[in-house]
C-alpha cells in the first residue's frame, strides 16, 4: 500500500519483504544497508497482539529463544555477541507519535519499548546496530483488525514523513554543533 502512495518526489522508497528467519536477517540487513546507504530504514512488522500502530523506541540484543520459520534459533540467543543490551533509535518516537496523532488520521499511534524478542525485535536491533541508530520499527495489527490496508498505508506514509522531518531537523542541530 505504501508503495502505491509513495513518499513524494524527493524520497526513494525501497520495499523488501524479509523472511522470518534469524540467519537471513543477519545476512540481509547489512547487505541492504551497504547496497542503498539510506538516510533511514523503517521496518514494519505485523503483531497479532497489536490493536494500534506502534512505534518501537529500541531494539534488544538478548533473549531470543523462539524458533524461526526454519526451526532455527541462535545458540547465543542474541543478535550481536558483545553488542549493547539495548540500542535506541535516533528518531524521537515520542515527537513522531505526537505529530502524527494531530494529523486527524483514523488510526491510533502509540509508543513501545519492547518489540517482542522475536524476529521483529531481532531485525530492529540488527538494523540499529548496523546503522548506529538510524532505523525505526513500526508494529501494525493484522489487516482488518481493525485497520484496512489503505488506512495502514496512509498511517505509514505520515509516520515515515514525520520521521524524515525529525531526522532532518535533528541532524541540522548535530551539524551545527560540529561547526562551532
């Protein structure tokens, strides 16, 4: 749905479906970062427990015990051996949530600090580690429970546009500090 809507002329949007497989994530996420060198990567995952569109603030390194679609689980139960326990996104999710909530979309947006210690969290942490925090993760409920594909597409479009805006403004401040 987001591919149909796009993100405007100034943004190149690449959409990939990532299998629910730990080893594929460990291989594919660094390869995609290397291939595209993006300003931002936004991962979207479906959560059967979600009833809102949820912005995840951070990814976790340890606690992965569930088997993936290949019936595999990392022996270390972690994403990156020796990596920090938790990595926060550099995107201010509270600000994005507040701004998107004022747009009048018919979708509720919330914040979370726990993406679930399965492939969503594993993917998010792997991407955050690869990108030094330049990643985001959005959990969405299953289609029709309660939102349509069109509602979710519009919500994701608004969320990503806000994330890019927040990122652009925060980088201006960072760059400004380096110049003085």
